[in-house]
C-alpha cells in the first residue's frame, strides 16, 4: 500500500530536495514540487492553497503526468493572456471568480515583481494557472452547467472533437497565443455574438440608471391624452424602440409615432402587437433592466450548450419564442410562426435530423389522447364519427365499424382500438408533416387551427410543432429538387399519401430560449412559459463544480 501523502509530507519532501548535496537546478526543484502537489491531489482527491480548492482533479493529474510534472507556465506573457481571458468572461455572462480571478491576478503581479522565490510558491502558481485554464476551457466550450442534469433527455453532442481532454488543454498551453485559442472556443456565429452584444448594451443601460417606470393608470390607446405619455416616450427611447427626437417632441398626446414605438416594443417582447398599453404591456414595460440582463446571461449559457453541435445548415425551433427558422451558411433565410406544446404537454428540447415529408398524412391518435380526450367526446356525441374523418382499427389492424362498438362500456383502461384520422383539410396534422423520427414522437406539421397563429402566446399543441406556412417551408427544403407550390398542390388534390425524402438529411434543433436576437439585430425577450429559467439562474449563481464532458479518446 502506497504511503499517504499530506501537505506536511509535501513540505518535508521539498526540504529534503534542498538539503541534498547535489546541485539541483531551481527548475528541477519546481518540477519535483509539482510532482508532490499532484501526488497529493491524486491520493486525497483534494488540493487547497491560496484560498482555493483545485477542482479539476483527475484531468489535472493526467496533464501533469503527461508533462512529467514539468511546469506549464514559464512564459509571463502566457499568464498575462490567461488573466485577460478570465477578466473578459463577464462579457459572456460567466463569473470571473469561478476561474480564480483574484488569485491569478495576485500571482501574476508577484511573478512580475520577482516576489515568487520558493519552489513551493512557483509550483502552487503553476497548478493554480492550469486549474484556472481547465475551468475556463470547459465553461467556454460547454457552459457552466451540464444540461443533462436539467433534462435527462438532452441529446446534443458534448465532447472534444475526438481528442482527449488532457491533449486539448495541453494544446492550449502550447499555443503561440493562448488568448486567441481561448477566444476561438466560444460559440461562433451571429446567434451567439448578437446575444453577447445585447448583454453589453443592457448592462450599459443598467449602469446608466435603467429606464423610468411607467405609472399605473387606465388603458392607454392611440389618440388619447394622458400625462403618462412623456414617460412612455422616454421609456421606449432607452431601449431604442423610439427615436430620441420623438421624445423631445412628446407632449401628453399618444401620437402615431409613439404608437409605432409601442408596437415595436410589443413585438420584441412577445405580446400582442396592438399599440394599446393595457395591463400586460404596462407590466412588461416595468420589468427591471436587471431582469433583462439576467435573461441574456441565462440564454448565453443555453447557447454554449448547443453551438458546439451545429453545422452550417440547420433548422431551429425556439419553443419559447414560438418561431421556427431555416439557417443556411449560418444565415437565417426563412422564418415562420409556430404553435408549440402547452404547459401540460411541453415540447421537448432535443436534436435530430429531418429526413422526409409526408403529403396528405394520416394521423394515428396516441393512446393517451384517444382515451383522455376523444373517447369522452365520442361518448357524449352520438354522431361524432359522422362529423369527423376517423377510422377505427382493432388490435390486429383491421377496420371496425364504429357503430358496432359499445363506446359507453370503454374507458382509459379498457380501449382495445386505434383511431386513425384520414387525410384531408380537417386532419389534425393538416396537409403535410415533416419527419425527423425520434423517441419523443414529436415532429413539425401543418394544422387546421390557423386562427391560433394570430395570438402572441401560442402554446396549444400536445408537444408537436405546428407550422404557420408549411408549404413555404416545404419548398425551402425541396425546391432544389424541383418541388414547387403547384407540384405540391397537385399531390394534395390527388389525395395520394406521398412520402418525399430530402436529398440530404437536415439537422433540426428544438431549443428553448427566452431571449434571442432576430436576423435584423433586435433583441427579443419571451415569457418563460415552461418556467425553466430559474434552474439555470440558480446554477449560474452556484458554487463551481467541475462536471467534465466525455473525452473523445
């Protein structure tokens, strides 16, 4: 059994090194001291110094073993770049303290001043800097939180592109510019960068005192005269929804110019765009800037979870924003309103690949919907089947005449049938469905419930995503293969159930973001309909825990 290593034995070991008659170079002494530190970490699982606990455990051990315990931080410029990277993490909604900001800053200053004179001090700083780098790399690449702990069905990739974690960190240490390599780890692309810029802007608004509170009062409509109008104009101007010239000209009349600013504000905040300041708009106007800053930080964390796992071309559905996007060459080329799962039937967050479309689809009713929702309607409406296009099948898949069934004797526990809705304009899936087979049985589809797209909040489905303009979407996906609106219509008119495969499967990501930036650069904030923000906020505020993704080796 190996002897137990303690901090005391480490110090004694260092003293033995200095007391030998051999002329040991200082760097060799530091190397041996690093070895003792790492052996202490390996044997006990803990390492404390300079007021911190080293948290990267086995990975730190592997890195130094691969280096044969040679110090990693022998270049002060390298340490300076590490410090700069730590200081700028706040711009991404991360906490610099998680990366030992004060300890790294103090150590850097001591090294500059030549005040680090002992091997123990140099070894501790070396290990400290490496632990800081590991923390930084993983948070920049994957986020502070492990999304799997929030959602066990999470299936986005979370690894290091086929290299071991130790090799990835070593490549950072060996880079000509550590800062450049670190910055390149952040999710790149417009979605992330515009969120980051919005965070900076809203923090600036917060630093300047935020925005004025819109006073309570009766509903305010365009054309009315009200003493609150100048306050409304100033409030809109702070967030860029109204030009500052309009503020200077504002009196107590609610003008068309101010109405346009209100409509822009309403659109950006996912509320009914009517220009009327009712209770909902008044409440949203008075959400404090600190809350908006926090929303941006939360959604930057969400972005770090997924933007390591995207290609140049993909489909995104923002569940909280009730919008779907088609992205090509990382630019949004098309978008549409969607309806998503209700709070009781929440749409899941996951990634898959769209493979085909079905025109004139049938709808096989899930057992839970058939027994909980449709069966009571059948039992209360004698002519239910005469009004709707349903077939009834037994357990062998054979058609059964619904008039031959004693529906009153059936229940949720006794329902030996399958309901299948025939193709047609009244089909629950509409005239087309977009398939990316998955364990959730969730997909995108048309809907006969078109009127619901006029609502600002559109959480109505059983989990699937209903698309407002499905055949525009279909043409975006299949246009290169010769599919036009006329060709789609021919198939619809024929009544034929037709499956059409995409020439190349296209990644689909169902995400849940309560803040995002639209293609025009305007930041949007959405209601947290599924109440998922708080757990991320709590996680961002929690103590640091190293939760390493799988290595690719």
